[in-house]
């Protein structure tokens, strides 16, 4: 007597999963790399989570307000106040220190009258791998 092979009929869920998946995947291989095609398609660009703004030669509080708005948006700010008048420099530092404190940011002095202001989402460390931001919090 011949043996008869029984096949199970697929259920509803199995058929539904089959609709969402391709049963056969065809792979397309290319023997040669066509450079002209890759130039037309364009390159993929990485997306970045951190935005850095460098501000130098600040001569008004309006520019400090722009830096404060950047901190509020979570952008890292690099401030160079070396060429700013001393009284204005003090006002800018006081204002941005308040903004940084309100948003739980960090001040890091990297040179004479040059600071990095970081939002709480940015971690900064020195060359030895030590956290720099936590040491100089809110100068």
C-alpha cells in the first residue's frame, strides 16, 4: 500500500503572516561596480544628534540671547569673549550662566575668556577620559 503524505492546511494567522512576508527573496548580484551609477544616486549622509554653534566676537546682548536660545534648544555653544568689552563680557556671562543653570547645563572653560556651554544631554571629557563638565559646573 502506498503511503499517503498528509499536509496540514495553513490556518488563518499563518496565511495572514504569509501576506506580509515575501515567500521567495530574489537576490540581485552585480559582478561589476559602476561608478557612474553611484555618483548619480548620491551619498548617504549621517544624521547627527548634536548641534554645535561657535560664537566669537560677540558685541551685543542680542547675540548672547541667540546663544541662550541655542542652549534652550539643546545645542552646544562655544563662546569666545576675548575681544568683548569687559563690562559686556560680565553681563553676557551672567545671563548665559542663568540660562545654563535653568536648563541644567554645564560651563567648561577651555581658554582665557573661551567657554563651552553644554546642555544636559551632552557629555564632555578630557583627553584622559575624565568628565570635564561635572568638575566645572556653573562657574
